[in-house]
């Protein structure tokens, strides 16, 4: 269902517009006073353990409202009408209506004593789970600086071409409170720091609004008499051709989204993003976010705008359009709803947004928000949503402390953030988040991520590239950015995993729990020394969707396709340089050294290692294509498949030498221009032998050119005979052996991170 309006029974009467989403108009000055506190009030079911032995009648929703409206010390703002849990078979009672009102703490205590049948709790503000500034090395001194000491710093932000960057946030930190400013149209921002001198400044961070990397300088040498110039680096310098060329984010690659078949796109699943809206003008969101609700200004189409950029960024990670440019999301055909509660979102707004999700039969809700306070009413609403089959994926929080609410609840999937050291340039605010161990693959747990036993999984949350209004892109940090990665994967699992069409097809808590279990079971553990930071590890899309992948019959790729893809990826990765092509259309490259036997890999027995002697044909449309691989000695001791969830983690199986190559002639079609050449048939694979440890590898001889002469580069292994194919450079036949070899080589290089998917 797609609708721009709330369900008819979401609120009893129209909600008045408020100015918290817009700039208030200038009026006459008024004295500064403390704001009244906002509370949520609801009738407790009777009897209730919170009100043991309470005297007096049980109140219905209308009575609660009248009691508060008649109280002169209470200002009633609105009522959030609760509703039953969508699934009539779920054993969850209807949720009481919540009255939102303002009064004083003293009067609330008096009302609690007078009406023990009522529940009162603060309607607290929620925060984004995005990192607003780099981590502090120390807390600021909790005192007001001496009035006679201040320093003013002018910061000029422009790119390398001299173009000023308006809208960039500038943060200066020192021994006291930090100073912030935003650059104007000329790219300048002025920050005045009380109680600071240039020598006491500890850090400078500049975050352009979009299109550029941030800049972070420790102990900056700042001037108080002239502009301090900062020149951020364009994102396009890191992501070649971006945004005209579509890219997968590093996090999506880490979770293997880029290795899924293009048929798995999340169609039929509904995702809600409870956040700051989603700017549908953006090309990556224009056709993706089609429904929503505005709980900020109560405008029918207000959810289509996003002044904070936060919701749009999350939405594109989940479901960015697959249109050949910009980025691509996880579930590009899912139905996306935007529930706008920011800026100014409170617990009562979250309750109302979850009401919308239950009513609209949403499957997955992304909650990139947090609070340092527990809300019994929000907890009850999330549990009610779970009973209705709504899965809530929650960001853990970003203050580096214990997990924030609602990530502390047992019925949600709580997501911490991880980063990757090679995903951003040096000198950025992202680099300042590295704290503690870094794995061999470059993964680290950032300073900001919250930790605790409630962490279920971790996901990419540092330097995440995504869409921001109106048509730009930005890299942001936070568990806010990590949660959408998992929410997007959850949508794919619900859409394509067979369990949710059979035993777990019903919309109930069992369905949600099974979804979360599949995601956690798919995780690859990260060896960062603290499970309270990473939980089960990082979810892996290939593992989570393994049953769906087993139902897909891949189309066999020809040798041309395999060679072309391998050559293009090796050249782009800098591993294969274009070589001069001689007579006969072939030239030599240094060979790939063989490797020692490894652990179990998908149940294969021993494999043949490949040595030097990679040759290429003449250039085709996209450049050179690699030619045949000269085989070296057999790899021994490779283990068979284990029985664990990951074949590489299973017990060692039988190993054997690789199969010997046959010597019979095989006339096969040449894969480059030229006549048919002699090929070689593939020998039978060796029989499984006894389990053996990884053995030594005998690799092929040094690199060879097409005519058999040594090529440039150091020899690898012991000398061997002439390369495959005719010695005069005639194109070589493409036997099945080469196709298997190239496929294996591509998979090995991809697993090692040397080439992309």
C-alpha cells in the first residue's frame, strides 16, 4: 500500500503544525525562561504491578484525556491513539492511547499520587545515531572561561580550484568547550573560543556538506590574524568517474552484496525508515521512496523533504536506485516508507511512527536513533510491533559508552559500527576514529560506537558513501550508517529466503526472531578482541541467502567472458599493466607465483598450482585478454570440505595431488582473432587421498613471451618447457582446462581482496 496520509485512526483529531521543522520568524524579544517539560500519560491495565493495591476505578482513554484537560496546570498537546497489533492471532493486548502534555515535575508527582492508575513518563528527545564530530581525547573543563581571554579564528574552506565551499561545518576543539560555525557563501567561517589561545587548540575538523572528504588536523597551527585555509579532497578523486559511474560502497562489498545475482532485489518487502524524511528529488531516491508520514509538521507530503540529510543517507544505503550512476542500495525493488520524526523527534513520535508501521504492514523498520533513557511505552510499542511481524533494526549509539535505548531491548537487532582502514584517505575525520586493534583485512572498531552485551552484529559505519539532498553524495560516520546495511540485508532475506514463504510466512514474533537468527548465523566474526563491540560479527549476504542462491542456475560463462572480466579487473587493480603486442598478437607478463596449500575450500580436494607464463592476446574492445596459464607442480595437502557453516571452518578432509593434464589433442575455438590452434585436454582429477597438511608448491618457470623467450621479471620456481600454444605466437586454443583454471584464479584473487567482485 502506498499512501501519503496517516491511517484514519492514528490520531483522534488533526495535529496542529509546529515550528520545529522550520525557521521561526523574527518577533519582539522575550525573556529567557526554562521550558516546560513534556510527558506521556497513559492508563495502566488493571490490575497492574506498577500500581499494586491502587484504589479507584480503571480509567479509559477518554477519561484520561478529560482529567488532564480539566487540570489548569497541564497543557495537553495531542493524543496518540493506540491500536491492536495487526495480527488478530497474536497474543498482545491493544496499546493504550497516549496523551502528550506539558507541565512541571512537581505537578507530575502530585498527579502520580492522586491517580496511581495512570502511567507518567518523560517524553524525551531522541538523537541521531550519527557522529556529529570527531572523538574527544578528553572532556572539556566544566567551567566558564575567564571573560578577558578569547581567540577568534577565521577558516576559509575551498577546493583545489579555489571554489569556496558554503555550508561546511567547522569544529575547533581546545581545553574548554568546542566552538562551531558553518561556512557562508564565500567559504568562510569565524569561530570565537573563550579561554583559548592558538597554542591550546587541540583539533580542527571541517566537514563539507557533500561531494568532499572531511579534513581533520590534530594540534593545528591556527592564526588569529589571517584566514586559515582548508582544501578538502573531492570524492571523485577517490571514486574514479563518480557519480556518473555507479559504485558499490565498501560496506556493501564487505557484506558481499556485490556478489549476489542481480535477480535478488527485495521485491515485495516493505521497509520503513524512521528518521528525518527522504528527499525524493535525489536520483537515487526519486523512484524508490513512495510513501510516508510527516510527524514533524503534519504536512501530507512533508516526508518527501529532508533538511537534516540523515534520513536520505540511510534510505539510499537501503534502497538506492540501480540506474548505472551514483550508488546502489541493498533492496532496490523493496517498497520504502519514510516516517519523518526529525528534527525534534521524541518518544511519542517514535510510538506514532511504529503505529504507522504496524498499520501499513511494514516488514523491516530502520531505527537510526538513540536515547540515554529507557521508555516503558516505547518498549511496549516495539514489542507489540514484533508480535505483528515488524522487525526493528536499531543503531547501537555513538557516544562510545554502553548501548543506547532502544538498542537495549531484547526484541530488536542491535547494530554496532566497524570501519576499514583503506576506505578513506589519510587526514580525514574518519581516520581519527581508529582506536585499538586493526585486523589483517583492515577492520577496526571506531571510538564512537557503543558497546555491550546487547550488541547483536556489527556493520560498516565509518566513511559510508550515500545520497544527500538535493542530488549530491556524502560520506558519514555512525551506527546510523551501520544499521541500514543490516536493514537492507534483512529485506533481501525476507524477500528471497524460502523459510519466509513456508514455516515463517505468518506475521508474528516467530518470523522476526527467525529473521534475526539467520542474519546472526551468517556473520563472519571479526577478531577485534571484544565481542561487546562486534557481537556475532559482520553479516554476509552470501551466507544469509544461501538457500536462495542454491535455487539459481548460473549461466555458464565462456572463456572469452572469464578472460575479459579477469583482465579488466586485474588492469583496474593495477595488477596487470597493458603490454606491447608483438607479431602474432601475443605478449608476455610475469607469471603468478604458486601458493602453498590452504585450508578447506568448498569441499575441493587438491588443486593444481599455477606458475609463471601468463600470455595475452591482442587488444580487444576493452584492452588485452589474458591467455593460457602455464601449469606448475601440483598443490598437495589441500583439505576437503568441512561440516561447519563455513566450509573454511570445517574439519580437515581428504587431500590429494591435483589431476594431471592429459596429452591428447583437442581442437577448440581460439578466443582471439586467428585460426584454430592445438589445445590440450583436461586430465582426470586425482582420487581423494588421506588427509594431509599443506605442502610445498612447485611452480612454473620464469615468464615467457609468445615465442618462448624469457620475458621481463624475475623467474619463479624451476625452469620448465615452452609455453602453451604455437611457438610463433599463433593464438592458443581454449580448452576446458583453461576455463577452469581462470575461474579458479579469479576466485582466489577475489577472496584475497586483490580484485573486486
